[in-house]
């Protein structure tokens, strides 16, 4: 049995391990690096080959758990390659795909795991074991072939709500495997008095914060961290608060298939659908999903009335809704996920928004990964012949904790039958030549309109650069641009600072504005909020027109769809909704659209 860690020997995220026996191969995880710009093809490890339809040597991909850094490259797989993963994990990925802002392929059919039950594929036997992790339905994997055994830990811990699974693993896993690929995410982090908090400690801290808060409590966490959602729900019940979730969170909870996990129809839970999500529902046709979860739906008026007794599972798309509903008096914000997202600037816009409203940031979180104490116990009990680091920034620290540590770099092939690593020349190697760039002609040349520079993006390299700087998925539109179905512009100020990415789609030889958003598809400053409001006005009119409840308008040209000052519509509940739109900024996207069509 030969093994290659294509990525993960010196980094956290983007894990991918290949195992080969007699020319037949399987992959363990196929993850997107944490710093990737979501250009999936360019993120495939350069040492990995044979993922196309012609190469029949890859028998399948086995996913440990549903986090993007372990399965984010699945869309790059040939459709013929089957995918193994937990059944609930598969449902969660499928549910999340419906809300994704970028193209996403659902996992190909394959094997649904059952803990402890083996799967035979070619010369390999794969046995999944359910583990405790912040991702729901996570597994470690035991690989056996021709008398050799490799254990892949995936991501795991011993301090979550399923911590009993750690003790179960110690009892049931075979001793003395040939190789243990062991994650070490927590190694190298500053010590925390020797103790990592249990998820029950997180719940108690939520209770303290919820009890002392005088207004709305916004807890910012991943909707796929089911343990954390349970902690929020239990803390809300203990403090007589309603837990309020959005439709995405409701869909993820439903996808677990677990009736003991909070669901949108439970009496102490309410569903609030932010305006940005209502736009998604209309655009993606998710009305059936909304109806499934509408039993306990709450609207802006009631949210404002009950804000002091609400624990909101917060996402940045809530910001404009909470402002409009005047829900922020005495509000409290709790950040409850990996600190790295905040530290690297992913939530800089949110930080500015919180500061503008005088809301402090409180952090309450515990890791989804095992402490060094639990890693040591794991290795001591299972006594693997070799320990190989993976999913860690500090592989050299393993030798301080374990005996028989063997270090292998990314792209290095090594054998379970030999003491020394070796390159497997029999396997095809991916060509590492520079990726050929796509180019297309601009329909509209670069120009200045008012206080903005309009810069056409005319190559896949330029799209990639825009996606990197703006943290969006615009690089995925290369093929559409090459086929003259799409065009992208970078909206910049006079000094050249990027403000927004504008996308136009072509239908029946006419160009139409498709999107115009700032970094991470959100509004980061006053100008972008106005862009955002303009887009919302357009969507809102279409929504009400289709629902047959557009009863009045003020200063609004319905024929041309251009807001000139204030849009006023009466919604189905008899309430008046207002959207103020800056005329110059609001018309910019339409002006570019008109210029594009005049050039055709």
C-alpha cells in the first residue's frame, strides 16, 4: 500500500490523501484550502492526477466530514467517481448548496457510511467510525489492503456534545495499525491553562450573557455547527428567550434528520427570513422550502417588539434588516466560531457596522479539534506502528508528544511496507505547466462615470485577481465570459480602490445587470450600502408585482424600473415598506447596462 499526502502535511485545511494498491487508487478527503479564492481547478494539488473521465484508476473519494476544507474540491471530480460520506453529511451539503452564492456540485452518488460497517472497493476495505467534531456526521476512516492498515483520524475532539464517541473509539478501534494519519490542529496554539472548554461550558457562558443582556442577543456562529446551535437553544430556554433562526439554518437543522435536534417547528423557535434571503428564495425558486418552515415565522414588527427576549442565530445578512426594524437598542453581539476568520479580515465590514452602532464584540467559543492531552491519550491506547502528521502547521512538534513519528511532505509518495519514503513513479503525475489563461474582448472599454472608474475584466487571470481582492466567486464566471454569456466590471474609486464587482448576463442579445456587491457579496461602506439598496429595490418591486400586492408607488417609474427617490409599496400585511435609493449610485449599474446594449 502506497500513500501520498497531496496537501495537509504542513497546513490546516485543504486536506487530500491518496492511497494506491496495484495501480488502483482512492482519495481520503478532497478539500479546498482555507485561503483559496474558490477557483477549484487551480486549487487541485499539482501532484494529483487522473480525475478525468478517461482515467479509471480512481475508485472513489471518501470524505471524513462536511467542511469545505475537506470536501470543497468535489465539483472538480469527474462525475463517474463515486463519493462516500455520512448520510446526514450528504444531506447537509445538498441543503447548503441551494443557498450557495457560487456554482456548486452536489456530491456524486456513492456510499453512505454506517459507523463500524466496512465498505469494500477494489483492493481496499474502508471502515468509517463516527467521531465527535464541530461538523455533524464526522468520521475517522480505517483503510485496509493486503494485510496493511492505515487509520485516518479526520478532524475529531473529545470535548463536544458527542464526547462519549472518543471513549468508544478507544474501545473499538484495532490496536497496532501500521500508520496513523493524525490531525494536530491545536498544536502550536497558545496554551489555555492546559484545558480546552467543553461544549457544556459554552452553554453556561451563553446563559450568563443572555441573562445579563438588556436587548437582542446576536450569536454569530456557523449554521453547520450543530453542537453550537444546541447550546444556543438550551441557553435560550434557560433564560426565557426565543431562539430565532433564518431559512438556511432551518434547512441545515432539518437535513440532520435527527428529531432530537432543534427544528424550526419547535415552540421555542421562530423563523425570520432576512431580506437578502428573500431575494435568494425568489431567485432560486425556494418557495417550497420556505413553506416547510413557515409555521413559526416571525416578521420585522414582532422581532422589534420581542427583541429583548430573542437569541438570534446571527449572520451578516441580518445587518440591514436589524437596522430597518430598529432592533439594535442595547443589542449584544457574541462571536462563536474560529477566531481566524475575524483576524484575517473576513468580517472587517461587520466590525465597522458594530462600531457604528456602539456594539461590542464578545467571543465565546471552543475548538472543534482534540487537545494535545487527548491526542496523546489516543496514540498511547491505540499504539500505532507509525504516526504521520496531517492537518497541522507544526508537524515537528509531534516528536515531543509521540514516539515513532514519521514526517512526510506534500506530494511525497511512501510505502507502508518500507521504512524509508519513496517516490511512486508508476502513478501518473499531474502536469504542472502553467494553466492556460482564457481571454475575451470587452464589450465596453474602461471609462470614468461620475466618481467611479469602470474597469472591464477581460481574462480569467483578471477575474481571479478580482475574486481574491473582493473575496467573492467571480472567478467561476470565466467560461461564461469566454462564451460571451457574461461580462464582469470592477467598480473602483478615482484612486483605484476596488468598491464593488458588477456582473451582467446576456439574454436574447440583451445585457442585464445580474449582481453588484462589495467584498464577500456584502455592503462594506456607505456607497456599497446604496448599491445594495438599489438592488433590493429592484428585487422588491418584482417580488410584490408577482405576488399581486404592489398597490402604490411614490416617485417610481415602474415601466423602466428606476427608483428616483423613495420607493413605497404596501405589502401583503397592509404595512408600508420604504427603500431610499441614491439616484446617482442607483443608476450607475443601469447606465452601464444601457451602454453595453448600445454597443451591441
